[in-house]
C-alpha cells in the first residue's frame, strides 16, 4: 500500500470516514493505483474544490471577560506568596489563576481556624479596646501633677514649683502622644 487508508486519511484531515467516502465517490480525492489515498495531492484537490462557506470552522472558545479587580487580586496573591506575577496587560494564565485560588482558599481556612481558636478578634472590638486603653493611659498621665506635693516633700522642694514643672512636662508628653496617629488598615 503506497498511500493512506480511508480511516487514516479521515484522521489526517479531521473528518469522519463517511465524509471521506463521499469525497472519494465525488472524485475529490487523488488515489494511487492500489486504491489508497495520496494525502498531499488529495489535500490540494480538496482545498480547490471545497466551498469555503460550507466548511466547518472549529468553534472559537467562549471567553468570559475577567474584571480587572480579579486579575489584580490574583497578582497580589501570587506576589504575597513570592510567585511569578503576570505582566500588566499580559493576562493571567490558567495555572497562575488556579494557584492563586488555592492560596486564597488556604488563607481563608487558616483565618477560619484562627477565629475558632479565639486567636482573632473583630476589628470593631479591637479598636474599642485600644481606644479605652489609650483613654486610661491618658487619664493616668493627667493625674501625675496631683502627685507633685508628695514628690516635692520627698525632694524637699516647694510644692507649687514642683507642680508647675511636672505639669509642663506631662502636657508636653501628652501633646506628643496626641500627634501619633496609628494606621488601622
């Protein structure tokens, strides 16, 4: 056998064996003397005799647009884990997106576990506790000048002068603390 069988040629061109048999009957294929198919010559003849409007085109993949925020989140997650981040506008590969998804799922599970163990607290509760603690510290500092008389007696100095100096330094310290603005992101 010099050429291809009907089955082999069908696989070669991506058609059914029945379609090849129809093309053979319509003399759209080039055959060798033994009845086998000359693949190169048959490909040329089929291209010349086939109406392009009647050919099946493989369906184009249906891609859904991905929001930029999702792509950015994938990049952030990959970056946090020290993995390769896609170039801007370069698109994210399936593997990168799948990796980022698995990393996010693991992070969510870890957070859920930490909540169950009591290692995490609600943000509002934490802010409330910090605010209350800061108020208590401020009130303690404000009350220091009231101790001036006791300190003055221990040092043997005038209580009024001691109170003025202590109040001046406490106020300066409280002003410094007032300028500190914690970042609660």
